[in-house]
């Protein structure tokens, strides 16, 4: 599922008028924090539990849709509002990634149009995330904006190999950040997985690179 863009008040009304959860990010191009919130929402949109609930995520320009912004009392950007059946069910004012993440997950997992469903178990979520791509990197930030030196170096090494990979920003999800450490018995990030198997962190990848074994490890 991708993140849709809402350009008119009519698009906005049509978008939220559904029994499934809809999430709207009231944003502005000039606000740096809005870019971070958009990244958080893009990661949320990829989560198996969010996808399977049919939840939809959109961004709108708060200034362009000024009447809508007035109606929902958008005092500042970023603001994220969660709707169901056209009605606001929850909201987060400000760039609070942890709150946005937990509210979207709670609302999309527990109250779908089909009635209450059991929340997805953390272990199942972790397995699904680890297997989202043949080469999966759990890191701080993303490939365009790593938020830690170790993650940044790993991305530089991976980019040098030309191999295709996907990333997950553990700073957007405290449950995954702590849960994966325990699940894989590996206390730090970055963590690199190939076909669902943990290869290791930056030190291991550097070692594989200097032994000339990295490319073979990434393409088993
Ligand atoms: N020697 C480690 C370095 C990675 C590291 O020390 N990461 C720290 C700081 S970014 C970490 O993830 N700490 C746990 C946490 O932040 O949850 C490696 O090879 O990957």
C-alpha cells in the first residue's frame, strides 16, 4: 500500500468516508518535521497488520486544504488524524513517531470493519519483517538518511555491492527495536538478514567484505 496525496476537500471527504481506518497527515512542504512523519507513515503502510486490515494512509497540504484544516482544528503541522466512517477516532499533534506508530497499529489491528480481530503477535510481525526482502536491514533511519554512523557505514557498503535490499527504521517502532534484539539474540543495530537469517551487524559485514565473502553472502 502506498501513501496517497489528497489535493481537494472533496478527495479528503471521499477518502475518510469508509469503515476501514484512514490516516491523514496534515503536512506542509516547508516543515522539516513533516518529512519525518511522512517516513514514519510510509513504514507503517508497509506493515503486514496495517496492510491486512485494509487501512489507508494519505497526506494533505494543510494550507491548501484550509477549510478542512479549520474544521479539524489543525493548529500546527505535522498533525496526524485517524478516521473511521468519516469521524475522527484519534489524533497526534506534532512529530511524535512513537505515538503515531502505536495509535495507527492499535486502531488498524483492533477495530476493522469485520469486527475485533486479535492483535498480531510480535513474533509473527518480526518474522514477516525479517522476510520482507531477501536482504533486509534493520537500522536507525533509512538508506537516504541514516541516523547513526554504524547504520550509515553499512548502507555505504551495501550500496557498493549493487545488491537490492530493503530497510526498516527501528527508531519508528520501539516494540520492534527491543523485540528483535531478544528474538535474534543480537543487542545492537544495524542488523542484516539474508533470506530470513541473521548475518550480523556492521563488524561482521566489514569482516565478510575484507575476506571477499560479502557478495556471496548477500546472494546465496
Ligand atoms: N559493533 C556494532 C556497532 C553497532 C552499535 O553499537 N549499535 C548501537 C548504537 S547505534 C545500538 O544499536 N544500540 C542499541 C540501541 O540503540 O537500541 C556492530 O558491529 O554493528
